[in-house]
C-alpha cells in the first residue's frame, strides 16, 4: 500500500505560509506601536522636559491642547491607515513597496502643513508638533518599508 506524501507536503506548506503571515502581521503591528511611541516620547519631552503645554494652531479662531491621548489616537489612526494602504498596494501591484514609499513620504510632507500653518501657537508648539509628525512618520516609513516582502 502506497501513501501519497503530496497532501502532507501541502499541509506543511500551508502551515509555513500561515506562520510567515502571522510573523509579518506581528512585525508590522510592532512597527505601528513604535511609531505611536515615538510621537508620545516627543510629546513627553516637550511637556516634561521643556514645560510646553502643546497646543494646536488655530484655523478658525479656536485651538486646543494636544495631550497624550490625542497623540496616541492620531498616531494610531494614521499609522494603521498607512499599513492598510501598504497591504492593499502589495496585493494589487508588483511595485507596492515603491508606490507606498512615495505616497507615505508625500503624506508625511503634507501632514507638516497643519503644524506649520495657522495662528495662536508658539514656536515651541510648532517645533514639538513637527517633531511628533516626523518621529512617527520616520519610524513607520522606515519600519514598514523594511518589513515588506519582496515580490519576485
């Protein structure tokens, strides 16, 4: 009686692919967490180290304080959106990594418009906000670009 090993081989291959996907997912989640942490560290240094009460620039006559919860939520939302866009681009194009990198850098550059414009904030506020954007963006972009699987 002869037993085919192809089913066992396919099962092992599926298990290996699932393990790689789980690892990829975990790595990307850690990158998102690191980007959030980077923004929070900048906020903490601005608040505790320099005594800044970081505030948003006003565009319509009203500005508000930027606290750790707002930093966490905003960094999380945009980091997850970036990861989601990368995942979509990986599925629809062979050049997803390059396309995503260009879009991510453009998005980061555009995001600097908010802290650099508007009125009613100090130079310290602007610097802290710009550094939060750059810290989170740099960690996310560098991390996710390195984590992308090559499609060859």
